[in-house]
């Protein structure tokens, strides 16, 4: 799981007792040596799916870009400028080292309140591995900000996994982690918001629709399918309506909610 160059148990404990911003500032120099970095396999699957379905884009936005794992993908998909936004100055510093290219901009901001200067600027927005840091009540502000940042017809894309069955040991591990975080946040300040079971497809779809997006999904068949035939991972595609784009297309019959 962790490499010898990754954080120590003590460093992880200090991070867990910090705020989200401070915790990632501390973790940033070693973040890419942890299992929390989005795997290249996932980035490649999303890139391939977007390229096949959409072709290329003009400008791209990575919401909660961290150390910049998704910025390389955006640079390949986008002909114009690419922007990464993150709350942590430490993570942005690592992203700047990884992506010194002139057409990559890095902006320190809270994703729940994106700067007004980003409005109507992007054709594609993506996000990887960050949604556990937002409580369900915070999703409307997050999605509204992305909607504002996109141009008409622009696309907000991110992977979302199938529900984990309760019979799986992973379900119990994830449930245990979330329970431990709730106890930690009940007795310790500042809070560190990070939960794995607060981003279900149904609720996310409803919040995206309320924000004004048209929503569909595409299977990420790189990760296979479950016994019932549904994909283990999907790419959620939320489009800001524009010329020729209806507010909400019908849900594809082969992609049940």
C-alpha cells in the first residue's frame, strides 16, 4: 500500500488530526507515494472514454487537482489552457513542479466557492478522488460552481464506483473508516472531512440535475462488470445545456441508476 518513500504512521496521524487544508499541506511532499493518488489506470480509462465520445476540448478545469495527477490527462485532451484548482497550497506546489508547462494555470481556491474569474471559461471539468471531502449538504454549492465555470455545452466528467455489497470485506472496511472519522470529528477540532460512503449515484445525479446539468453515464469497461452485468465503474457525464443540448436527455436503458 505505502512505499518506503511514503508518509510514516506518525505523519499520517498528524495529518488526520489537522484540518483538511493543513493535513494536505503536510502530506503533499509524499502524497504521490500513497494509495490515495488516483491510479494511472483510472486516468487512462477516463481519458480514453472522453476522447472516444467527445474528441478534444478547448479549455479544461481540474477541480481539487491535488498534486496534478489529472492535469496531464487534461493537457492531452485540451487544445488550450488547463487550470487546476485546489485548497491546499502544498498540493499546488507539488502540481507546479510536476507541470511547469506554460499553458497550465494553478489556482488556490475552495471548490465550494470557485473564483468569479473562472466563470464561463471551460469546455471540460474533471475531478478525481476528492468528493469524500464534501458533505452531502455541500454538493449543491460545489456543482453550482462547476456549472458556472463551464461554457454552454461544457462537460463535467468524473468516475463513480458501483455500490459495494455489504457481504464484501471492503464494505466493512469502508464503513469502519467512515464511522471512525465521524467519531474523530465529533470529539476533535478542526474537523477533517473525508468519507467514502457519502457520494451515491442517485443523490449525486439529483444534485447535478438541480444545478442545471443534463446527466448521463458511460461504462468504464476497463474495470469489468459485476455479476448482474452492471459496470464496476462508470464515467458520470454532466453537461451544461447550450445550443443543441437538451436540459436532460433520457437515461440510457443499458445504464440503470
